[in-house]
C-alpha cells in the first residue's frame, strides 16, 4: 500500500518546509514594502554613523537604546550591501528562524503533529510576517527571546548545563536588542527560588550537594554566559553617547517609585532613566 506523502515525512522534513514557507512569505512581503517606518529611518541613520566612524554621535538620538541591532546592520552592510538591505535581511532571517525553537519545544512536550501546527502558525501569522519584513528590532528580539526560552526548557527537561549556557547566550543577545530581555534573568531567579523551596518541602533530607547539582549550577551557568556574552557589546559602545546598560535601569526606577510616597519623585525618577 502506497504511503501518504505527509505521513512519510520525518520531523526535520516538516521543520525545513516550515522554515522555507516562513522565509518565502517574509521575502515576498519585503519586496512590496515601498517605505521605511520612522524608527527604521532612525536605525539606518544610527548604523550609518557607526559605519562612518562617528560613534560618539551614533546613539545621541536614543541614548538608552540597546545597540545590537545597529551593530549587526553595520556588520552585514560591510559585506557589500546597503544599510537598508542589511537591516531588512536581519529582520527576515530572525523572523523565519522563530519557527525553529517553537517547533522543537512543542515537539518535545506534545509531539510532531502539534509542533507542525504551531510552526505553521508562526510561519504564516500576519503580524509576525509584517514585523519580520520591515526594518524593526522586533523580529530579532522575539527570535532571540524564543531561542533563550527554548534553551531554558530543554535545560530543565534534560538537565544539561550546555542548554543553560545557550539560554544565557541568547538571553544576553535579546537584552542587547530590547531592554525587555532582562526580564528573562528576573524570571529565572524567581524560578530558582521557587524550585528550591519546593524541593525543600518535598524532601526531608536534602543535602547541600543536591541543591548545587539540581538547582543552582544550571542557573549560575546561565548568568555567567549572560554577562560574558554581554561584555563585548558593552565594550562596543564605550566612548559613545550610549547610556545603555545590561541591567535595565527602569527596574530600579520602578522599585523606587513603588516605595516612594511622592508622585513628583516618581516623575523625576522616570525622567532620568
């Protein structure tokens, strides 16, 4: 009896087809986009300043902006393409690569069929196609965030330090794309505390060695790789007008605002961040 084409496919066949579908949709839409958004114009101008050696002025329009997207545009444009084409290429590649981490995570928990459906939604979702075919940071951030999230889930599920390291690596890149990436670190610390408390409650005899091996070692590897990966990006904007920091300074402002009794103090704090 002749096998059905789709039932004979292996999971990596399906993944490749989804990646190709996502890539083609994003390239197709990019070809019909005839204008750049205001943010896109700013990003290209910032990258042009960096490329021309005017690094001190590159980030003056947005001093707190994480610099990775701008630095990537500059790097790709050095390969012989225009700054606009480089920025678009980064968005497209990051956009269709979102399929990969989501597919693998869903497959691990729910199987190939559900993973294929989830990957298809990512590939054809109109909003994701739109942000992945314009000069914006969003697709790069979402892609890096998903890779970090997937790495953490694999680390917890498979108890492998390698995945913890990959999670820290991608989290650092996500944070260097949008400041919201620092929330990954915050969520990880909260998870580590809750996990430790639950283990202490469930096991009467819980040794210090077990705490290190099962709970602390992975997250510490994550944090170590996070800051190791962040350091070259921090060094790349030293001496410029950028005030970006790996640690999202807005969190400090929110904490101060929460405990402040004066609304005027809160407004002053937010204005300085």
